[in-house]
C-alpha cells in the first residue's frame, strides 16, 4: 500500500511539474494553458472555424479596440466605401489618453479612409465617425453591431459603442471575437485593411494627404528583433484599456492553412504578441494543408494490365496518377494530421472510382484509364480527376489475333471485300476443312467396323456323335 501511494504521489507531482514547465518553442505542440499570459484565449482554423486551442474562451471580457473589427466589417457591408462622411464635434471629442486619428470637426473623409484610420491608428474618432455616418448615431450603430454579432452566432457579446471604450454593458468573449474576425477576414477589402502596414489618406477639405502607419507590431518586419513580429502574420487588431488589459486578435497563414487567434487580458504589450505566436505555432503543428491528389500520392492506385509484352520489366503492373479535370475547382483540404493519415488508409471510402478502359495492352503513357471523384463532406462541388497511365506497356506478340482484334480490323477496314490473309484462310477455310476431313475419316472407320462385324459366319453345330 505504501509503495502504491508513493507511486501515485510521484505520478501527480510529475504531471504537475510537466504541465507547469516552461514553454519550449522547439516543441510548440506541447503548449498548455499555463504557458499563456492571457486571461482568456482561443485559436481556430479559419476555413472551418474548428477550435484548436482555448483557455477561458467563453469568459465575458472587455474587448477594448478589438471592437473596431466589427465596426469596420459592418460598415463595409452596410454602405458605399467611397461615401463622404462629415466628422462631427462628438467624434473628435476624445480624452487625452485615447487613441486618435487626429481628425477635425467638419472634415469630409471617405468612409474607406476612416476604416483605415480606425484599424491602423485605432482612432476612436474615426470609429465614432463611421458609426454616425453609417448608422446615424453611435447608439443606433452599436445596436446593429450587437444584432450582427448575434446573427453570426455570438452568444456573449453586447456593444454600446463603436470604438471599444470601457463600459460595463460593452463586453465580448475570445470565442465570439474569433467568430466575428473569421467572417470579417472573408471580406477581401477588410482583409486588405487588416494586413496593411501603412496607408496614405488622400487630401480632403481640411488636410493635405498624409501617411498613417499601423500600430500592430505583429505584422511589422521591423519588430522581428523584439520578438513581436510573426513571419506568417496577416493582421488584424490590437486593443488596450486599463480594464481590458492588452488584447490582440491575430491571423496568420502558412502553407495554405489559415488561423485566427484571440488573446484578452494580457499584462504587457509584448505578452499579447508572444502569446499569439505560441498559439499560431501550436496550430500550424496540428493542422496541415493538403489535397485529394496529395493524399492519393501517398498510396497510388496500381492495376494489372493483361496481354503485356513478355519483356515488360514490371510484368504488366501499371501505376496511375491523377489530373484534375477542371483546374479551377478548389480541392484544398485543411485538416489535422491524424485525419490526413486516416484518409490515406481509407481513401476508397471518400472517393468514387470509375474505370473507362479495359485493362489490356497496349497502353500509352498519359492515356486516360478512368476517373476518380471526391465529394466534399461540407456539400461543396465534386472534384473530378482523370486517372492517367504513368508508362507505356506494349502488347504481347500473338500467333493468332484475338476475336476482338478481328472484329476491330473488320470494322475499320475500308475495303468492302475481306482481305485474303493467312489468318482468314486458316480460320475460315483450313480449320473447318480439317475438321470436316477428320469427321469423314471417323465416320468411314466406324462404318468398316460395322460391316466387318456383320460378315463373320456362324459356326456349324456339332454333336458328340458326329465324326
């Protein structure tokens, strides 16, 4: 009993020490909640929305300026980006410690320029101007923001302003912000804004043209030495208030895999970026980008060809390769490594094969032997591949042609009269004649035996008295 208790104690202490160990960037797949500085965090795969990692992801938090993700996305879907917005006195009435785009009251600015100012500079004045220009008032626009979030499936989000200033009724969660950002990043204009490092705001009725630079250090190569830049980064938005702490919603793409992360409540500016990098590295260690052709290549189809030449080095075995019928059809698959291995082992269960040509030589390299069709689980368009021969296989030389060859030759012969060939004479003259001759011989032989049997005379009866 003592030994058992000691073993259990050792196991518990070992497990605790392992989970509480320091983060090792060489082993990103070993990430645990304790390795993150953030109070709340989540990582999702952008294509499917699948959750890869989370830590208190459904806790209600102050989102700070990450709110502006919804502000800009909703404006893009509600108004013309080229519309002119007149900046109000209310919009420029910001506190000294608030982030600002330094807009002026009465300034006429295009909506798209206000979006860049709100995302790159995190300008609270720009966000308020967007809300008033599109929604008529901040209150109306915030109401639409909340309704839009609920329509996307956000269950714990409520907005009362467009810039993210702290309010007890203004809250969201890491999970909800990931949902909003995933949808927003599907908009090409939003995606471009989110990944822009610098932008020139054109001249307007008050200011000359001026360049603005992003405050998102995650996408600035100049921050590489500081450890806050990520080479696969694609955006999107920071947020900071005393109540929210340091927040960041990030996105990254590597080898066809796109990820979205959210960290809320970090204690330092650097921590929100290092946490994001840990999450991204973990996600890229778990998810891979592949295609049906790549999965097929792990275990390609091999068929046996009949009638191959006797000197064929592979004795008729033919490997088939795939070629997509419509190059424009999307066949990219983003999934976990375990799922890829399952598909390799169960390839026939996710595809349908239809062979359109007999497995008989001769076969030419590149010749279409059949088709393979993949039907996506999400109900997307079917992807059709041609199955091509990878090499040429010569036909075996035969003494006599096959019936199929004879029929083919006859159908393709332009001469209305049959050609006199040895094969034709043999099959249609010599062979039948030999059969008839043999049959006649057999009949004559049997007749002779019958007549000979009938000619034998019976013996005269003899008695013992006969001398």
